[in-house]
């Protein structure tokens, strides 16, 4: 199975190197700002304010980067647009490494804003690009690599911060090394994109049908005249034909049956995800661990590093072996409910056994709370983390997919910005109550909402129109047959359920895409 889709895996790894940088930027800033050498070098008087700005300004840039991404990717293609946004990350990284001791912290702010612009554009495009190239039977696993690579970026950044903190107590290396190392994955992404395959669905949409067919055959590792390739191409063209009668506009997205519900689901999922509590732990891991009793910068950074390892391992195992077995809806439901319960337990422990600032080592209650934070990372990685992006990347039509993912990215970054600004103050002022807040959001909000979502596991991207009611099953079957009128004699055709019941076709040649109850 892996070797059948090796070209898709390559494309996913290259596209998701931008997501690795997303994870890196997520984890690196909190650890850099937590070090005394950084604060002294820039003569920082208000640590809380600088911590909030350094972390949150990335989200501001990312929000604005996500807005033009669908327009650019629809005009120039997914691959070229990703390459362009990657250049912003390179420029932003260079700006972050320029200031020396006593330099202007404004350059770091500017660099993070520019890099954020690039990351926002990449997050808006990457998962849709990968989803468009995946076969349906492994789409959840491959698109779920988004969260695996994101978790890898967070994990690596934590340990880079820890290593730098152990080696350097002062000097520009404290920020230049963690920020500057981003040039490595960014460079690999740029080179890799030069050899990546463009999305067959985008090529078909812009009328480059022959090239789309060649790329689809390359991604599936089949010949261009293979029955499965021709039939998959026919389904893609049928969906594009249905969509071509409508002009994609704000009115179309908000008021068209079967389309508007997908935008509502996307917005709601990412608002709830951003306020599930996981990002607060990610951005402010050292501060969180200090608040539950891990005193000292090194201890807090090490605890954050272990947290990153746990999150990465859990995400990797689930995406590789679980996501295509359990399905999307039940995984999201169980994950959100489990996180909520664990947050309530942490809040209760913190209220009952507050940590002692004078203790030289974590108390038993603090160790228990740290263990629960790690367990939350595991539960998050079994649903809420990877599946929000998997779900929204597969529910949209060809003409609305990148608008939907732009909404997902913009919503993520906007509310990410809001919680990044609020989190340091919430941690200080609410104390244990902040965990009760996250528990309530997960139990009362997230788990209740996802319980009503339709399941999408094992369905093709074009089948989503039938699932959400944009087109009837009969209409899609008719369009599928119309698209095959020009096929060469002997090529397998799509048959409806009625044709199969009456025996009017040879079932051994039934290679078409199934809807509803039809079976091979």
C-alpha cells in the first residue's frame, strides 16, 4: 500500500515541511522568551507583554497570509503558490536572526510577522493540495500527516530551546539558533517543490485535462490508459461540470444548499479547536509547567520537551494505524470529551494541592498534573489535533475547497491570535480556573458539536456533494456516464445501481466510483 502511493507520500512530506515550520514557530517563541538571557539582552521590563507579543504577532501575520492564498493558488496552481509563500518564511527567518545583544527587538517582531504571513498562506493551501492528490482509501492517513509533522516541529523546537538554554546563558545564540535553524526545513521545502507534482484536480479545473490525466496516473503509479485512472478522471470532470454552472461568490458559499453547511462546520470546528486548551499548553508550555510546580527554566523546558515527544508519538501512531479504522466523527467526539474530563481533573488537583514556590523539586501532585497534561496531549492527538484538518480538507467541492481551507486557516489564526494574547494573563489571573474553562469548552461545546457531523471515511472527494446534499445520487451517476461518452471501446464504464440489479452490464467491469449502497 505504501509503495502504491509513494509519490503521494513524497508530495505530502514536501508540502507539509511548511507545517513543520508552523509547529516550530508554535513551540520556539515561548521557550526563547522564557530565558533570562533574552530578556536581559533586549532590556525587557515587562516580560508578560513581550511574551504575548512575540508569540501572538506570528498569528497576526498568518491571518493576513491566509486571505490571498486561495486566490493565488487558484490562479497559479498549488505548487507555485506554496513556493512563493515559503520565500516569505525565509525572509522572516533572516530578519529574526539579525538583532544582536542590545539590538532592536522590533526586528524580531517584524521577522515573525513576515514569517507568519508565509506560514498562514501555506496552512491555507497545503492540506487541500495533499487531499486533492490522495486516493480515498488512504486520504485520512496521508492528510493526517499534517498534524504528525506539526507535532514534530513543536517537539524539535522544544528540545532546541532546551539545548540552547543548557549551553548558553547569555548572548545572541539564545535566539539566533532557534530562529535561524528554520532555514533548513524551509530550504528543503523549496527544493522539493521543484520536483513535486501539480494537483490533477486543479489542472482539470483550469482546462488542462491531458496534463491532469498524466499527473493522476503518475500519483497512482498506473498507466494513463488504466481503467481506474480514466474512471477517477471522469468523476473529477463530472464534479467540475456540475460546479461550472455556478459562480463561486460569498452569496454562493453562504446561501447555497449543501455548501453553506460545510463553511459553518469549518468555522465552528476551528473556533472550538483553538479554544480547546491545547494551543495554550503548546505556546506557553514552560509557563504552564511552572504554574503546576516545575520551578526553574531548565526544568520547565525539559518538561515541555517531553510533552512534545508524547504528542508526536501519539499523533504518529494514530494517523498511521487508527484514523482509517475508527473514522472521523467518533474520533473527534471521544477526543474532545476525554480532553474536557482531564482538564477538569487538573483544575481540581491544582485547586486542592497548589504547588509550593519554595520546593526545590516537583511535589507528587505536580507530577500527577504533569502526567495528566501529557495524557491530554495523547487524547488530543487521537482526534481533535489531526482530524479537524483532515475533515475540512475533504468535505468541499473542487471550486470551493481552497476557499473553505482559507476560512479554516483564517479562523485558526484569528482565534489563535486571540488566545495567544489572552493566555499569559489567563494563566496568571485565573490560576486553576483556566483548566475548568478548557474543560467546559471541550465537554459542552466540542464533543456536542461533532456528534452531529456526517462521517466521511472511505468516501471520495466528489462523493461529499452527495453526502451534504448538493447533488442527488442519481444526478451524479448521470453526469458520470456523460463524462465517459468519449472513452475508447473496451474501457470500463460507470454503472448505476439499477443497471447492476437488472444485470445489463458485466459486474466484473464495475470499476466506477460507488455512491450509497452500491458494492464492488
